[in-house]
């Protein structure tokens, strides 16, 4: 009987632990850093995430094994469907995944979060930091608290270091600025397309209205029509290319 009670108690404990471990996180996909550097920085993030979470985190080894064959891991897919599939595989209430890049003396993090309390939705968080590694680590630790919707401890806020990005860099890499630039180019292209299409049609009308013997006038309007058509085609290509760039680089999904 005592043995049965022990087994029952162990089963209940395991089940409770699984329920409590409602937060799962996959190690950041790194670029521009060694695997060891990426893992070390990720561990700083996880250290604060554990403090910010109401319950214990799902063991890293368990998470890694659960998502190893999913597109999230095999193709670095961070679309909603890929995130939801990983969340289901880990049976977690909150699932986190993201990228960590280092280039041109600048750290960039993009973290994705899906939460079972907000079905069908994902949220992204960004860090863009230029400065020493200690300053970036502090930003990572602060991010952990923000992701969990908790107030950032004063011990972290007090040791923040200024981001050394210039004003131009901040504007150039701002998602809204990028989106505005893409839409502006697309808008100019569309406007040019409409204007030149109308111009080509007007030239064609004039060609049709001229007598056959007015070869000089016909040729002049033909050249004008063909030039307008060529410009309209290039404008349409520019519009399509700018929108495609925005789509494939994620400008419209930030």
C-alpha cells in the first residue's frame, strides 16, 4: 500500500510540474556570433525569464527535442503556423522563439511570442543595440521581463547603458520608417504608371485623328505613345518590386 501511495504521489507531482512548466523557449537562432556566444547570451536571457515567470520553465532539453523536426528549427520559420506548431509540440501556454544577429558592431534581437490566452495571435519584440556586450546583456535581461508583462526591476534599469546608435541609424532601421519608404516608392511608381498610361492613350487618340498623309505628326505621336508605354511598364515593375521587397523582408508584418 505504501508503495502504491508513493507511486501515486510521484505521478501527481510530475503532472503538477508539467502543468506549472507553462513557458517554453527555444534558443535564439544566431548569426554573426559563434554558437558558444549565442548560447551564452541566450542563457542570460533565460536566467531573467525564470525570475520573471510565475512558474518554472520547461526544461531546455525537452523543448529542443520537441521542436527539432519542426520548420521552426529546420528552416528558421517564425510565421504564426510554425510558432503554433512548436507551441503544441511543447504543450506550453507561452512559447518563445527568436533570432540574435550581430553585424556592424550592432546587436539585433527579434523575439516572437505566442500565448494560449490569445489564440491565433503572435507578438514580436525587438532589441537593436550598439555598444559593449555588458550593455546588450542588460537589454536582454530587461526584455525577459517585458515579454512576461512584468515590471522591470530597478536593479536592471539602474545599470542600463546608452545605446550608441546615431539618430540616422535609429530612423533608418525603424520599422515604420522602412514601411513608409516602401509605400512611398510604390506610390510614386503607381502614380507614374497611371500618368503614363493615360498619356499613351491620349497619344493614340491623336494618331487616330490625324490624316494618313500627316506622317510627321503620326510619327511624333507614335514616339510619344511608345515612350509613355515604356515608362508606364517600368513604373509598374518598380511598384511591384517595392511591394515584393516589403513583403519578403517582413516590413509589413513588423
